[in-house]
C-alpha cells in the first residue's frame, strides 16, 4: 500500500501561494510544451500531458484546491510523525477558507491510512461534481415542444394603423398525465383515453403592429406544443397576410390600383373619384392620357416604420359593351377626322 501523493504544485512548477492567474499561465505554458501534437505522441508526452491537466483541474477549482491542500497537510503530518514518532499536534489551518481545524489525534500509535483517506476524498469529490450538474428529469431526457405555425389576415387599413386579432387554435400535445405512454400504473390513461396525446382549444390575443409588412411573422414564445419530461414549450409563429380588396394590390408599402377611363375622358381629361384606404379622393386626369399610363398619388400608401408609401394608379381605357348607334356614328365621324395613323 502506497502513501505517495502527487505534488500538483510541483507538476505545474508553481508554489502553494500562487494566484489563479499565475496558475493559469503556468498551465498553458506546460500544456503547449507537452501536448502530444507538439512533443510527439509518445508514452512520456501523453502521460505528462495527462498529469498536467489533472493537476490544473484540481488546483484551478477553489473547493478542490482547499481539499487537496488539507490532504497534503494530513499526509505530510502523518508521514513525519511515523518517521520521527513525534506526537505534537499540528495546527491544521485551511488557508483558502481561513477556518481552523481542531481535530486532534492523541494516540501516539495513530497510523494514517492514505488509501482510505483518498478513497473518501474521491467519493466526496464525485458527490460535489454531481451536485453541481443540472439534474436530469426522472422520466427520460427532456424534450422541447414543437413549434406551431398559423396564419392571420388583416385588411390594408388594419396593416396601416395596427389592430388586435383573436385567434382560437386547436392545440394537440403529449398527454401531461401519462407522458405519451398511454398507460398509468398498468391501466389506460383516463386523461387521454389511451391516445397518448390530448387536444384543446386555446385563445390568443395578438397585437398586430402598425405598418406591418405582408407575410411578416409574429412569435409568441412558449405558446407552442408542450415540452416532454420538463422540456421547454415550443413557440407559436403567426404569419400575417394583408388581404387586398379586389381592386387593390400591395407592393411593399405601395398600393397598386387600376382605374378605368372612357375614351373621351382619356382625350379630354377631367376629374375621377378614386377609393383609398383613407377614403375617397378626387384625381385629376390630364388631357390625352394614354392606356397603361401610371399616376402616382404620394402619401396614400401603407405606413411601414414611419415611412408612408404611395398609391400608384394604372390607367385602363375601356369602351362600353352596349355602345349606342349614335356613339358608333360619332366614332365614324372621328375616324374621318383623324389624320394620324398611330401604327
């Protein structure tokens, strides 16, 4: 049975009063020197590198270092007393915790069993390390719940000004009573009737911010499917769709709209009423307006982040389907008067 203890301070080439920074600096220097990739993949290099890491692992930890220093003093005391027969009691003082040890060994026949002490220390160290680790759930590994995706429609006006929407969702999740195993104490789970999952409706009140863009997503953290075995819940992602009226389209923060003109309005010009999200406005049509021509109404679009877009009108010249005979005669007269061939 051996009474030897490794001198971790000597291995790292530092003294017992070294600071954490001095310890770290010495460790890095030696670790670079004896790394198998540098020193060669020899038995000596591997052993030395392992020894250096072992020493640093103990001395860099405040609690482990205090225990190591205390064991060192126990070992040195027992070794000295065994060799000299000295029964003088040492003052076991923990320099790291500044707590006095008053344990006295009054028998001169006291024999220190280092193997037994080291075994107890390792048992304590393992308990300490395990207690510092997060405890795993008793029923298997924790599993995060799945994310849920849904959609909501808003009008252009709601997108511009912001609104609040209420969403009712059917949420299917792992049964919280049986954990998806379908049985409890050998019997079918009464909560989910042996399905392993349960469904319920959940009501969400969602704030739609003013100026939101089409297809934007709103995230509600933790409102997805429930996690398993203590795992976190998933998230709920809501995709916002801007519902355009039949005569509207959107392009970013711009609103696109087609307006129809009769031939005489395109030639002579005039005023026409146009419906916008903020109400009807009157638009002036210039004489000789062409089919497909675009008219921009500044500031009549969607407000996104304080920036207001425009409404862009596209002109479409149309002729009535039920044109009268008098109108036909006028077009014939116009044909005779026309001196230009646009083709």
